[in-house]
C-alpha cells in the first residue's frame, strides 16, 4: 500500500506531470495550471493519497458531489474548482511537512473545518506522544496567515500604522486594518500586483490565529458584481471600514481579487482578541526574478 511518506510535493499529490500536463515550478506556473483547469484525475489522486471517498472529498472541497462526477466524465475541472483542489492539496502538503505523517496530521481538522474530512479520526488527539488526549497539541490545530512586507517595515509589519495612514482596498484612511494572506504564495501575488518591479528586499512574517478565534467571512456572492474592479474600491472600503469600526471580530476573511477562490485575512488591531494573535519571526523572502519578465 502506498504510504504517506511517498508523497513529496504538491505536484505528486495531484498525480504528477502526466495528470497536470505541466511541471509547475513557480507560483505563476500554478496560476496558469489553475486557469487552464486541472484534469479530474488529479481529484482521484488526491482522494487516494488522503484515503477519503469522493463524497468526503466533495465536502472538504465545497464542490457538490454531482459536479465532481460530471467533471470526471468531462475530464477537466473549471478554474474555480481547480483552485479549490490545489488549495486543499497545499494543506495536505503542509501537513506532510509539519507532521511527517499524514495520519498524525489527520487528527486535527483542516481549516475551514469539515466534519466529513478525515472521518476515520476524531478531532481530539489520541493518548500518545506524552499528552493526555483531551486536546490537540496547541501548535497543530492553529491557523497560520502570512504577511509580506519590505524589510525596513519588518518591525512594524503588524502595527496599525500603514492601514490607518493610507487605507487600502478594504479600509478607508483612518481605519486600521492589517492585511494578511492564507498562503505565502498568495501574499507574494498580492504584492506582485501592487509593487513594481518587485525588486525590494522582502520578509515574510507568519501570524498564528488562536484556536476558537472568531473569523467572519465574506464570500464573492455577497459583493458587487464588479468587486474586483477599481470602480468598486469605495464600496469594499465601506464594507471593511464598517467591520473594523464595529469590532465584531478580530479577523475578517475576504476573497482575493487576484485569485477569488483564495482567501485574504484582514486583522483588526482595535479588537481585544488581536492581542492573542502570535506574530512570528520575519524571514527573508527571495523573489524569483523571472516574475519581472514582460
């Protein structure tokens, strides 16, 4: 039987080069793969690796099982569905990296929680590895978000100064909001579309969201039809600013304008729970110069 140890890369999780019909090396390579739509065989490969049924995988992906069955006949997923599959595979890849064993990683539900995902394991950890079993080891059940900033702002990357002084897509000037992404690659893409020609020295800073921290969410279907366009900026700023001032939660999950199926996480420094978010150490982030090619 194929063991989790055999899984090495995101590419392998999705069936390899023969299934993807590409060998993506960079984030932009993956963007191209997603836009083209990945083969339905990639879904089968992912389900086999994490040992779940198609029904269970459909729940984890947020894609109706009937849609997955139809895509299997058609042979290819659309770009939005492909993004969801790649995102879940990325979570599994990260679990392999952290746990070195997918069975261990399965003992904690992924974020967002899906009751059918890894159904053979309870959310509570088993009595092993020196802990009582009533709770998961703290570091294994938490969510990490990422912020990419120029090195000179490393010390103040999670202060409220930037958002308060200049505003942003989701906040008006004067309303402090800290922008983070659900993955390092998305954080880089968000910077890429704003910062040209991306030649500065950058650092990537992780932030760990504590378990049970309230996260409010806004899905694309709740936004104006043109929400990705600059013309909708004021309406998005109104949404984010109202949320920030209300202090209803410390985190607001919003869709990325770069890849709508991906998620950015807005942090509210004014909320009392913001102090519970653990800011990690900045690490130098080397940008691939090929991203600057025209």
